[in-house]
C-alpha cells in the first residue's frame, strides 16, 4: 500500500453542511469530480460548483422520500473496491472508484433531545445510507479517505492541494474516527429504543470524546486522558475556558469538578475551597469577596494549594484577596473580569478558568467504574431543606437556626462520608470529612473550628446520615452547638433525641440521606 492515494472522485452527502461549500471548492480546484445527493447537491450548486447527482451514477432516482438513494452497487462497489485487485470487476459492471467519502449523519441525537418529540419524527432521523457509506469507506481505508467531521475539512483539503491525496496514516486515523462516530450513533439509537420510563437501559453505552491526554493520572506512574460526554454543556469542568496557568492535571480536574458541584448548590454569591475532593470552606455572602473571605477563614491551613470555585463572575477585589491570602492551584468561575485577570497575572502558574453559567449545569447520571463493570445511579445535586423536615426535639429552632441549618444541609451534601459540617447562617466553620467513625468526624469538625479560631457556641451541625449513638450529640453539646440537622432513621433515634433534649439542642430530621463516597 502506498502512502498517498490520488483522489479523483468524491461523494459528499451531509446533514451538517458547515464548511461544505468551501471544502468542495477546494476539491473542485484540485480536479476532484464531485458526486452528491439531495440537499448537499443543491448547496453546492448554489455555491457555483459542478456536481453530479447520485442518481446519475446509480441510474435510479432517489425514492421513498429520500430513504433510498446511496444504497446501490455502483456506490458501494466504487467505495469498497480493492485497488489493484477488483478493477476487472469494476470495468465489467461499469463502476468508477470513489476515493473520498464525506458524510455526517441525520441529527438523531439532536432530535430526541428536544421536548415533545414523537416516535415517528425520531425514527425518521435514523440514518441508514450514511452509516453504510461511512463503514464501507472506513473498512477500505487503504484506498479511500472518509471524513465525518467538518473540523477535518481544512487538513484534508490542504493534503489534497499539496500532495494530491491523503497519507495512509491520516486515512487510518480518519477511519478510526468514522467507526467511533457510527458506534456512538448506534449507541444513541439503542438507548432510545431501550428506554422504559425511568428504568436504566439493559445495555449502557455512553459516548465520550477524548479532549486531551494528561501528563499523568493521580500519580506519575499512571497514564491519563480527559474525555467529554457529547451532551456536556456549560458549568462543567470539561467545557471550561482556561485564561492562564499551567495545564490542568488529573487531580486538578477531579477537584475542580468537586468544587463546581458544591458551588452550584447555592443561590447567593458563594465561594467554595476544595482540597482532595472535600470542601475545606464554603460561604455565601452579599458579594463574592465577602464570601471568599469567610470560606478561607473556615480552614486557612487546608486551603493552601486548594481549588476555588465561585458561582458568580470573578471580580478584581476577590482576585486580589486570593492572591494576597493563599497559594491556589485553580480558580474557576462562570466568567472572569479583565481586571481580575490582570490581578491574577501576578501568579502566572495559577490556572484561571471560566465555566459558563452554573445554572446550565446538568447532573443526571453518575458512573463509577468497577473491575469488570460499572455502577450507574441518579445524580444527587445539592438541595435545600425540604418541607418534610421534621422537628423532633422539644425545642424548635429559631429563625436564624433554620437559616443556618439550611446552609449547613446544602454544604454537608458536598462533603465525603462520613460527613459533618459546623456552620453559621452562611458559612462553614468546621468540616469533618471521610471518616470511618461518625463521632470522630464530629470531633475533627470541632478541631478544625478551633484551629480556625471559630467560636462554635450557638453554631449548627449537619450530618449527611443518621447518628447511630448519642455520643455524637454529647460531643456537639461540648462545643456549644445549638441545633442539629440530620436524616434520622437510626434504631437509636429515641436515645439520640433524648440526648438533644437533655442538652437543650434543637434537632430536625430531613428523612433524606446524602452519602457521598
């Protein structure tokens, strides 16, 4: 097999016509004969290009509303013919080889993503001829170039212009991309057919596109890469814009995702500082600068080298405070002002990211890989106290305690289990995360509050799951905690409630657990 194959004849049949006319103009200028179908042919003729209709090649008009047009031996024989072997058969049947296939598929995924789409409309967007041509061309990559992505038009056009064809290495790469596209397309169709109300599919075939390879994974001896789901939108770490700083590492990306998850659960201006997937400070305030100041004050020691996420545009005042206060790895916000970027330029290694509107962030399913399989579950986005929250203590919380418990309840959902959060009305003052023992998590939260110089008297405590013993309540009482929010549901709930009443602590049950393993 030679490296470059001359391209004399191209078949173009696309749904997404982005860049088609300009690409075809380059092909025509290189002497490539253009064959096309339906709307693609009309687009090219409108651009002043000479195009042969597929029906002229097959001798059969498009039929059944365009459902059948390229499914013909004169098309597939021209694509699949083995060069240097099948020429006699091509001549016998009057078939001319096709050297370049340019096609993308009916917009099935876009169609089913719309609200209220009926079955007939969805089924009509299942492409048949397109995948057949793509797979045929990709199978015969030794002789045929296949292009399924308009982003590849410039490079292919340049190769044809400069070398008359496309190298074998590039044809192989394009073939792999083509098979990946048809595989993802078929997976989307399978998921749609296999839908059963809210049930999980019998076969789960997600589609992820590689964005970049990373220097290494969690540790230097591990390889790593970043992939993006096709439907990922704004407010996600996979779609951030990086303004400055070093390349994002595996751990940076994981921590940034944890920070964005936490920041997305609050309506007021909020700042979250994350270290090793756990928040070490969360605060809301009237503006972002005040929120950052309170979040940093929660645990200044742990904040060193952390990830900062904001749910508002990063302004210069907040940026200057960050530069003055701490070493930080990543700062992410929906957007960043020019003045903030100017302030952060004093720390050129800090990775500064904008992620778009967090309100557009979608958390639907969570996937966790196991050896030989995966776990799939509904996502658990941060949420406020529900109307079902039940006062179980003799003393009811006052208004400020309710507000503090609502804040703490949102915050504790972002902390790894076993999780305990001590908080005021709008800021965490102590966090105990990821402990095997819940009472130890309570003690660690108290130690962190003490290290940060916080007075816990009158603060509230949130727990992501129920308290199995009263010792947790006794520890909270030693700190002066005045109100506790927890799911309830322990066999020893009566004992726990009795302990709260004995200490004069108000307690509410949410009847909703938020483990985060």
